[in-house]
C-alpha cells in the first residue's frame, strides 16, 4: 500500500505562511477512532526509513497516519532547501498538518476521538511543544524519538561531538545559531501531563543520551523510556516493531497478550 499525497500551499518561499508542502495520508480499511501525525526532523522526509518504522507501527494498530513532508529539506520536494531551515517554520508545517487532519477528519475516515502525535528529532520537539500549547488537552499521547530539547543543548552537542560542528552548521543552516536558541521545551514541560513515550539511541551524538535523559527526568509524569543500545539518531540497529507496538499499546492503555 502507498499513501495518498495531498498538496498544501503554493508559495515557493519556505518562510511564507502558505509555503508549498506535501502531506502523505495512510488510510485504514474502515473508519478508525485513531489518527497519528508522524513528524520528521530537520532535513528529513515523511517516508525516510526510520519514519516508516513509526508509520508501520501505528498502521498495525489501526491508526490513520498523516505524515508531512515539511519545508526546507534536501530529502523531499516541499518548498526550500536545507539552507532555508528555521525551526519556527518546522513547527508551522507540523501545525498545518494537524489542522488539516482535524478539518478533514470525516474524509480521512477518522472519527476524531483520539489524536496521537509522534516525532523524530526536531519533529519530536515540534509535536511536544504543540501538545503543550496549541493542542493542549486535545492530544491522546506523544511518542518522541531522539528528541531535540533546546537550541542551546543542540549547539552544545555540536561543539562536543562533531569536528568542525559549528562551522559546518553555520555553512549548512545559516540561520541556525541565531534561531535555534530561541527554542526550548523546558519552560513548558510541566504542561506535558499526557502519556509520553521516549525512544533514544545510545550512540546518538545529535540528540545525545544525556540530553534525552534530562527530558525524561523533567517530564511531570514518568514516561515509557527505551534506550536502544545499537541505535544512533535514526532507529538504526533493528526494526523495533515489538518495542514500538508495545509502547503504543501502553500509551493507549490497551492490554495485549502479544504484539
């Protein structure tokens, strides 16, 4: 099965409110009470291999899945290039996707009863922030993979783990050093009282374990937390189907004898 592709916006300017982007829609055979939005990170794509693992897990649990190809990525066809990336625009595109899904619930075969948000890296930051603000009280659960937590910590990780990391960042994403430090989940983390699962890679040097552990320890309620020993930033080292299905079931409070 392949997803339906929906076009949003018309502007080729990735900073525009109506920047051109695509949304991929994975439907269910019959109407479903559950819908998940899966948001990729910086320079990502809706159907990147690690994102497909997340999509497949939600589909296996009878979710309608909506996946944006956010702007300013070298790996999808939405407006802009890697050098145009702004985290605020990434948030905008995830928000546009959620708003579109809510507005088109009936056409999607979604009854509107349960909305899950799932994100990788900066997509994880985007869905966490939106769950704490724009959609507070509306989201059933969060699944965060290799989550970005703050611009300051992200830049510190670049300095610590990446040779020439700051020089390369300045070259590849010119506005990052100015814009990313404006973003931080911790001032609003106490609002994330919904069920949360966090997956992290033990070998990750983009969202390193110490950053993810800080997030886990500061959430208002203890999340489901999985440290994947063979993974770096993108769910490497396994398909993690069992782990992801188990997390989704626990988040939704659904007991199952097997996955």
